C-alpha cells in the first residue's frame, strides 16, 4: 500500500454510513457538493476522504457537523444512474484526521493527517485476537445472520487492527460505537472494545432467543386454541348449533355491559364469565356458573321508576280503592309529601296490623299504584328456614337466592313497593331463625348493602318501600317489630261495610260472574241484613263471599229461566243465602244475675265475651271452665280475693266462701281465651251472683283489676268498641287510663256508644249493676 502523509483531498460527508480501512463498498451520492468532490477526485488521483455527519438530517453540513476522524479511500468505480444519483465503489485505505477544511465553491477539501496502520503484534495481541475470534464465532452461532465464509475470511487475517475493523463492520451496533472504534488508533484498546461489544451482543441475543421462544410458545398455544375453536365451530355448525358457547358468551357479555351493575359486581360477573367460557359444557359447574351470571344480569341494579309525587292524585286513588282506613292513607300521603320536598327519602317500613279481611294486602297494591311503582309480594307464612330469606350458598345443589332477591328480580326496578305478607307467621327451627335474617332487610341503616348468600355481592335495598302485614303483633319478635312503623287496622263498622259493599264489592262480583248492573240489584236493607246476620268478622272477606253466593245463584236463575232482572231485598234474602247464620248482637234481652258482658280482642277483631257465674252449696271451691289461659285464671282469683276483702261493703255475706262453691264459665269452651282485660267483668259477674243484683244488659266492660280494686289500662279498645257496637251494646265501661284511645274509634261509633271511664271497681259496679235485688 502506498504510504501517504499529510495530504489535501476532496471531502465527502456520509449520512448513516461509515467505512473502515480495507473495506470495499458501494455508496449512492446525490448531494451537489458531494458529486463535485467525487468528480474532482476522479480527475486527480482517485483519493477522497469519507467522514460521518453527527446529525444525519442536515443537508449542508459545516465543519462543526462532521467527525474529525474518518477514512481515506480510493474510488474504484463510478456510475451515473438515470435519476441523477451517482453510485460509486470505494475502498478504505487508512484512518485520517482533519487538520483543516478548505471550502471551495463547488465542494469541500480537507487537509488530513493520515495515521500509519500498526501491523506488528505481540503475545498480548495474539491472545486478544484469539479471544475476539472465539467470541465472534460464538456470536455467529447464536445470530445465524453472518455467513461462515465471513468467519473464514476473518480467521485468516494476521493484522490485529484489521481483524477488529472487519468484525466491527459486521456487528449490529450503533453508529456512535462504530465511530468510536474508528477513532481508536491503538490496536489493543480497539480489540478490547470490540470484545466487550461482542460479549454484550451475545447476552442480548441470548435474551432475545429466550423471549422469542416464549413468544413462539405463546403464539403456538394461541394458534392451537384458534385452530381448536375453529374446529369446534365447524362441529357445532354441523350439529345445528350455529354459534355454540362462544356466541352464548358474547351474548352474556353484552348483557353484563348493558345491565348497569356496579363496577365491583361487574368485575365478579366478568370473572365468572371467563371461568364459564373455559369450563366444558358437560361439566356440572358450567350450569352453576351460568345460572349465577344470569341472576346477576336479571337483577335490577340501577333501573328505577319515577315516583308520581302528586299528593292529590294519590289521595284520589287510595279513596277509590279503599273506604275508610284514614290513618294508613294519611301516612302514605305524608311520605309522598316529604319525598316531594326532599327528593331523597329512604323507603319507609310500614307494618299493617289487623284481623284478616280488612284489606291489608290490597292496600299495599293501592300504595304502589298511587306512587307509580312496581308491586311485588312475598308470602312469609310458614317460612322457617333462614336461607329462605338470605338464599343458599352456591356450593349446594339446587342453590337459589332468597325470597328478597327473587322479589327484586320479579319487580325489575330498585324502588318497588315490596309486600312482606304474613310476617307474623314466620317460625324457626334447627335450620335458623328467618326473623333474625329479616332484621337486616328491614333496617334502613343496614339494608343499603344487603348480603344474599347466593349472590354474595352486596345489594342496595334502601330505595325499596317495604310494607309488611300481620294479624297478631305478639308473635313478631321485639327487635323485628322495633324496625317497623306499626299501623293498626282494627276493622270496619257496619256503616263502613255497607259503603264497601255498595261502592266496591257488589260491582266487582257482578262483573266477575258475567252479570250486569241491570240484571242484579241488591237493596240497602238486604245489604244491612247480610252484614248483621250472615257475617261476623272485622274485615269484609266473608261478606264478599256472601255477595258472590248471591251472584252465582242469580246467574243460574237468569240462565235457566226467562227472568231478566233479579232484585234482592231483606224479605227474599233467605232464598239466596239460607237461614241467618248469626244472631244480630250479643246484648242480653233482659237484665240477668251473674251474667256480665266483657269485651275481647281476637285475631278477627273485637268481640263480646259472656262471663257466667253460678253458685252451688259447698265450701268455697272456685271452679273455672271455658279453656281459660293462666292470666285469665289469675284474674278470676284476684276478683275472688277482692270480693272476699270487700264483702260487707258490697252487701255480700262475709262467709259466702264457706257456704257456696263458685263456678265461673266462659262460653265457647273450645276456643282458647287469655288476657287480663276480663278482670272487672269477672268482679261484676261474681258480685251480681253473690248479691243477687242484676247486670244492665246494654253494658259491656273491659279492664284489668288489682287486689285493691284498681282498674288498670288494657289494649285494643278500638277493636273492642267496634265489637260492642256490632253486638248492640250502648254503654262501654273502660279504664280511665285508656281515655287517649277514644280518638282512634270512628266517630260514627262514638256517637252511638256511651263511654264510662273508671279507675276503681266501685265505679264499675255503680254503673253496671242495678240498684235493686232481683226478686
């Protein structure tokens, strides 16, 4: 090779390319100054200096934009291409450093210092060459991008510097690193640097290989799954199942997205859906997961009806559906009014308590209609298993959500009127206490995150308006009763029953039996007689059955005869209903000795209770009959003891207990009776029997008595008063402490009854007994 010292030659800046000494390669030259530099080189001695630009984006570089060290090369060949570009073949000769750039008008020239190539080598150079060659060979095996011929060519090289340059030219390293190798003049430093680069590239290749293998496995698995799915689709298509499970999963996914469930529930649903997709359809767990997902989708999570907050319209609807029941209607209208003002009131929990047939269930339907809410009813009669309320865990075969969640699904909205019918009929056994589970449902502070064992996710019940019904509050556990607002429905008066028949029941039954108003007419006197002589109840259920019986018989007459219209009066009523079933009223026809009329409160409303006392010669034995409970027996003992202590004042022989056996009997012995409110009635009957004074037939009484003769308050005065009114009594003796309860009694009943409020038995006897001894 010709030795060249300092020399001025044309300069060609390179973009993204670098030439090492001894390298031969093609270049495409397009810039005007570069073309001029090439032509100048071809005119002179074919020598040209190639150096890299620091920034490839610069079209017209200056001295600062170029690396100082580059390669002096010889132009071997030059070819002009049709697009104006020149393709040139160059051979690298030696490293050179720019001492000065000379700017010509058409091109750059450079005054260069040319470095002599050190071709000598010692033992260290030999060791470095072998290491570098070994690393390069290992790299080629891993990379597989460099041919074995290249390795053979490199192996035959004797010069250390040249070997390092050739290996560096074949490595996929950054241009800055290649430039650094070009600028390293010392052979040992250059070989060490190349060895480090090869080692690093080997590590990178090994990592790439591992990553590639993982990706390949993943791709193979994905391709395998895709292939199997396609096969499955083909099989399902042949079997007639067009979409198969994938279509089902897509459908479920759309429903999950559309049903508006909270995020935490949605996550659970999607997780279960993913499990469902992976489990074979033949697996038992598949149907369990499918059912669970469908329950989550079917439940209302956000859908709600808009409350109709027109109070006057609601009042009109309630009046249309029910006659009377003013207290309940007032409570519903109050709720509506507050809701209209606040627009954010938790659902109240009402408990309609009263005897059967008074319209508790139908009233709940009317409430939902007046609020414009969906209505759902759940019967709790006979429920004795906690899981009936909270649901079964999904691990059990045939597991289902509890009745609350089932009811919400049926309602379809998050704010229905939810009727818990017969809440007092729940019982408990070894499977748990359902009334305890109801505590969470009916607590406004807890039911916003109600937990069902099947659903597992919390469900918001706070917007639900719960309405419970009960016949007997005594059987409802105290904690559960405490969570509800009790609204008592005592029953209907005769006047209210007459209105209900005329305004509601008659029209309904005529329509149900295919008749018209023109075909059947029931006169007012007949309705009055039906109420008095054919029914005895607080509600109107039996009354409706009697009306239905008249309608059936009328339908038969119309169908089997030429009669077009039937009029029912009090005179021909027996033709339709038979002989009267009850005697109107329970008041005695004459004043009697030893027979007192007490007032009782039963599950069917208020009723009258006859307490009879008879004396027989004996030694003071007290006999009680009529299936009396412990409390009633104790009341009789207390009455007996009081009379003994006050015998002289009462005009009774002080030694009566030594001469007579006393028998107290309460008729209807098959019916269990208990309660303290018969105390004053027993005292009155005993005093009457022992003194011979008659008891006023029109008087009914109720009140608990103490040994000192004090009269204590009782419950159910409203119901008892209605029963007394039905029985034809005109005077009621009641405890003075019950004066506050008189307001609850319908005005029409209060006007026809005289209430005598007493605080001591002496007052009772004064008003109940006639002054003269019965002869």
